[in-house]
C-alpha cells in the first residue's frame, strides 16, 4: 500500500509528460527564438549558483541530482 | 539608439549568429555610449562641457569631425553639427508660441562649425557651443556594423541586412547584379505611399518630417532648422529616402536633400542621387 | 501598394566631367571616414573567440554549527565555432561543528574524537556537535562539448571532476550525447557517469556497531589505546558509483521551455559516515553507550525531474519539481521556484523559494533502545532522517560596465527534522531530539 501511495505522487509529473508526448510538432520556427536565445532562458542559466546550491543541499540532505548528475565529489555526505 | 535595431543574417548556424550578435551589439553600444548626448560622462559630454577649454580626442572622433566639416562646406553651412542648441526653441510636439527673433539671434552666436578648432589630437569649442553627431551617428554605426559582418560573413557568403532604426545596409555575396529579386530583402518604408523596396546590396537612409512638425497660422514648420537663420527650413519634403554605397553617404544625401526645402527634388536630380521622395 | 524596384549601386558619375560633383566629394569623404576607423572594428574581433571568466565567493554560516567559505573560478572558451571548453576550479574551507548523531542528555556528555586523540565535552541540554573537522578542499572540473561534425544534430559532452580534501578524494568521468529533432525544438539526451571515491580518515574508519571507547572510562592511556584500536577498521575505504541520466528538453512555444529528466544512480562501497554515532539509551532515557553507525554497502536512487521556464513580459519564471526514491526507503520531493524580474540598465532581482521534504531511511533511528537487539544497519544522522526544509532567497544582478557584470545572492535555509514516531522513552520529554538547523549564506558572482 505504501508503495502504491508513493507511486501515486508521481501522477502529476506523469500527466505533464503524457500531455506533451502527443505533441511531436510542438515548437517554434527558428526566427521566433528571440526570447529562447537569451542566456537567462537557458536550462542552466546560473551555473555558479547551481554549483553552490548542489553542494550545500548534497551535504545537508539525502537526495541529490535530478537536474544533472547526482555525484557529490566531496566527502561532505 | 532609441529606435528598434536588428541584424538579419541568412545562415543556419546559431553559434555563428550568437557571436555576431555579441560583436555587433558591442559595437553599436560602444558608439552610442561614446557619442550619445544623453550620457553625462562620455567623450561627447566632456567636449560639450569644456567651456572653451581643449579636450583630447581620438582618431575616430577626428575622422567624424572631418566628415562633418566636409558636409558643412559642401552644404554651404546648412548641415551643422553645432546647431543642436537651437532645439530648445522648437519642441514641436506642443509648440506654444513661435520664439522671439532676438533669442534666436543670441543662440546663433553659439552656432557655427567654422568656429570650432580641432586637430587630430584635440578639439576646443567656443564657450556655450555644443556639438552632436546625431545627424550621422546612426548611419556611421550601420556602416561599422556592416564592416564587422562583412569580415565574418564573406567566408561562407552569408548574406546580411543591418537595420538601425530605419537606416539600412544589405550585402549579397552571390548577386552583384540585382536581377534576382526573390533573394532580396524586402524593406517597407515608413511612408506607405512609397511602397516597399527590394534591397540586395548597398545602403538606405531616410530623413523625414513626419514625426516632428506642427502647424501654426496655416504654415507647417518642420523640425529641420536652418543653422544660419535659426528658423525651420521652409517646405521640406515629407520624407526623402536615398540609396548609396554606404549608409553614411545615404544619410548625408537625404539630410542635404531635406535641407534644400522646396528645391529637394532638383538637388537630388542634379546630383544624380538614387532616391524616393514624398511631399 | 506600388512595388518599386530600385537599382541600388552607385551610378558612375565620372561621365559628368563638367565639375567634381558634391556627390563624388562626399563619396571620397565617406570612404575616408570608414576606412580610417577600420582598425577599431578589427580590434573588437580579437577578443571575440576569447575566454569568458566568472568567479564566485560564498560565505555560509549555520547558527552554532558549520561555517564555510567557498571560492569558484570558471573559465570558458569557444573553439572552432562549435566546441566549448569549460574549466572550473573550486576551493572550500569548512570550520565549525556538525551533529555527531548522539542525542541530547540532561547531563554532561563526553565523546572521543574520531582519530582517538583526545575527547570533547558537550554541556547538558545541548545537541552533541563534533567540531573536529576543519577541512579545506580543492576541486577541478573540466568539460568539453562539441558537435559530432559541423552539420550534425548530435552534440557530445565529456567531463571529468577531481576533488581532494584531507581525508577524502574523488575522481569522476562523464559522457553525454544529445540529439536535436524537429528544428531543435526537441532534444533527447543520454548521459553516463562513473566515480571512484576514497576515504582515508585519520585514525582509520571505525568498525560499524562497535562501542565508542572513551578515555575517561579507562584507567590508563595504554588500555584506552588498546580499546580504541579494537574499534578500528581499515585505513582506507572505497566508494564506487555509476549513474545514468536521460533527458528530454522541449520548446513549447516562443516563451516556454520544458525539461524532463530521469536519473538512475547506483553507489556501492563504504557508505557509512565514519564520524557518526548512535546513542544507546535505557528505559529512563539515559545514554549507556555510543555505537558507531553502520549503513548498507549499496544504495540505488531513482530520480524524476521536471522543469518549466517561461518568459513573461519583463520576467522569467523557472519552476521545477524533483522526486527521488531509493532502496534505503528515502523518498524526497523538491519544489524549486526562481522568478527573475528585469529592471533598468540590465539589472535584475530574483526571488527564490524552495521546499524540500524527505522520508527517513528505513535504518534511521533517533537512538537505540538498550533493550532492543542491535540491527545490522542503523544511523542517527539527521540528514537521512525524516525532515523538511525551506529556502528563501533573493538575488540582485547588475552590469558593472559593458563587459562585466556582478550578482549578489542572499539565501536563508531552515531545516526541520521530524520525529520518526518511535516511542519516546520517558526521561527524554524535555529534550529537543530534533533540533532545527538555520543557515544563511551570501554569495557574490562576478563575470568578466
């Protein structure tokens, strides 16, 4: 039962994925990429912050990774 | 620059575009920061607040001054980069009253490119005079950006178009003869009566009164001021669009044509300048 | 609309031999202007395929616990238009104290230092903290990415990471391949990473579940040394890990981007924390003994991550959700929101909120009841216990000049460990067994 409940928490995420899955033609033309081209719109727009946050959360919490590789690289956990 | 600016390059290479975007925006910013009359600490403001003293200038400023002098001489004093001070009398948006002739005469004493002393190393303006490269600055920026783009784009023949607020330069490496209209950039002119043009190679610049003019007592006063009299030029065309090899030239032709007032057409015809004129 | 076809080239005015026209004089003057200023333009080009640097300084401080300073230096350059090289150097230094896993008591407690050389006392009613570690760490990251070929849809990234501190070192390698589809509106990527880490703590690693030998309990130094040595395991322990990361990035529309990742991480080896202990208490809640913790030798974690980035009128919202689950029965949920608001002159404000929640590892226990059998795995490390945390932050960025910009970020982190519902032994009611942790950190970034 616990396992089922745990898996149910994934539903919102799966719903997001499934809705998008049906849209293979989604996107923009190359000339409409003005906003997307901004460095602030990059997936990893603040690598320095990301690096520091990942390090802090890795040493203070049990989970790591998700956005990028989980590997710690330090003995802090 | 206070107007929309864009660079269009015919290429699929995103990284190449990003690099050029960086280079071109840096160059435009550089020129704007250096010569904008709205900044308080740049070279231009130093020159304008020198109060009769001598300010050190660099080669770029020296060359711009030389060019301004050439236009001053050739236009018989009508194109004068020191005439900006007249602007305070003419707001044009809500002109309440026509300025007093005495006030204008006083202002005229602080105008006159011929009163400027400059060398390759420094400049000194008479007290109270202010210069401003607004008349050729944007066109100069277009040409500088075109130079940067040409240096990078000619390798793979990536055609480009530079548009800084209506002053344009286009380059087509494959067609030096412009029969292939499908390949050309279609540029719409502000005055819808002019339709649009196919631009393949060369520069386009427009001068117009459409945005800044007012009517009083049945007379239309344009924003173009005659630096020798202090009063607006009479009967300038509504807009003049000129074509030339470089944007600086195209801009100069259109400005000079406007300054001719009712003689704009004959000026352009006699000089055999490619143009589109709207009254 | 009238289509006007204009012939745009400069007409030859050489035919007009009557006078040197205004037009030709101007043309000469314009050419002079533009060619004279050529050098300044070309000079700009030299800096282009250059290096972009960024640096960061972090000052981190927990209330009464750990303080840290970290410095990052990053250099990036583009080679041959599509190749990107990134070099990152990190230096950090930690001081302060960290919870050792033992619970608070109404009496003074004494603990041996991890190396066995010396001991420390903790006052009654306070959370036991070990301040032995004062460590400095250095790390180097290298990464190289490029297209498989100039016109390719495929991009590969190779990376390596080396880290060294006094008693720990780590080296990892990673490789990733990404392919763009549908005019690069969709990107699918797969990455693999392996790491080899090694612990070499001073005084060797303790043997899990053995009792901590405390000097005060022994008549002589020699006898104590013998007892302490008996708790010692190997001088060096290894941890190996392998990870898989699959990603799907999708452009939704002109202003929206989404990313979904699935990660699988497998760690094996010495996963125990050699510095953590568990209090063994009697029916009255009084600690009788401390035993070294012991964790399983393998851990497998699955993660699911979803991100949405949307460009609004004058701001960008970045929202992500991450779910992880592992075979230690730790489930976590993370919600992270950044809202970048653009202001004048290239500056911005970016508020940040993060919620985090985790469930306890199945072998986590706040303490061990003396009457119970010692389980094979047990740990009182609050970091694998049940807890939630919240982060509130604000960042301000501005342009220093046309080539340099800076950012300042202030974050507040509050961690709230929760009771796992184990029966509270009488005698412990007045004690805080789940102390909250507060941390503040300030970070300054500089880009040049």
